[in-house]
C-alpha cells in the first residue's frame, strides 16, 4: 500500500503494554498515520482533551480506568471520533459494539494487524458517532447481542 493513498489521519493509541503499543504505533505510522500514544486511560483522556483525533484505538483492561470508561468519556463529548476497542477478552466477555460504545471490536490475535488497518481506514474515512452505553435504553445490549 502506498503511503500517499492514506489520508493523514490522527490516531490515539492506548494500551498499558508498552511493547504492544510500540508495535502497533510502528504499523500505523508505516501506513501513513500520525500516531500519539498513551499508557493508561487517564493519560489518553488528557491527550484527547488537548488534541483532536480521527480515531482512538484502546485496549480494554488497563490500570486505573479501563477502555470502556475511556470510550464513555469520549462519547459524552459528542465528537465524531471513531473508536476501536482492541482486546483479547472481547469474545469471552461477549462484548458488542452496542455494549462497549466502540465502532469496531478487534480481538488481539494473529489476524489483528490486517483487521486493525481495515478498521482504522474505515473510521478515518468516515467517523461514526455512538451514544455512551449509559444513554442507551435498558435491555438494548442483550437484545442486540441476541440478534447477532
């Protein structure tokens, strides 16, 4: 893929695993994205308040507040930022885009890189908005999960 064909989108990458964060940052930067990183939900929230991002990619489980709390705070700002939740626990926890508030869910696996690049390209091109899960009607998460 030519770097010129990718828009210069700003990505905030969040993970408390420094090695995983570095590897993902290199992959995204090699594909033409401008990437900032944060090692915690709190640090990511501070960066998000200071700068605008086209896409946020966050891990689920981190010390302090987790990825779902970060997503909730971002959604409460009503910005058009696309959000990707990246975790090895998505399937075993039965998470959905509806229950997490994320636009895309990606399992950490050997298929992660192409899925991450696909999701970032999609969201950088046309970010979508989601309400925080606390603003959705009660019972909607279980109904959405049953429909899948």
